[in-house]
């Protein structure tokens, strides 16, 4: 079983809201998932990106692979946390 971290779309028509979920790679995009680990809301100003970093690190350590978009979101969050740590 290949496990992935990817986005699952929720929200109304023309108003997307995404959950970052851990899922089997064979499951459909908005289908069954193992665990909900974050939120991405592109409609807010500023864009809302939240992760449960402990759980994300756990899943990455056991071999889950993030999608391209989730990888970019993780990079954004990690750079923001590093900037906060320096300040």
C-alpha cells in the first residue's frame, strides 16, 4: 500500500477549500482517507495554511510521499516557521 499526503477538495462550487489528508494512493481524491493533517484555504486573505506538523513528520518518517502541491505548502510553512524563530 502506497501512502500519500495530498489535498482533498471540500467547499461549495467556485469556492474551494482543501484538507490535507493522508490516504492510500489508489483512493479517489475526495474519497476515503486515513488521517486529516492540515488545511489549505486559498480564498482567504492572507491564504490560510495549517498543518499538524507532528503528524506530518510522523507520516513522512514512515514512508508517506507528499504530492507536489503539498510539498510546496510544507516548504512555505517551514520557511515561515524558520522566519518566526529568527525574529
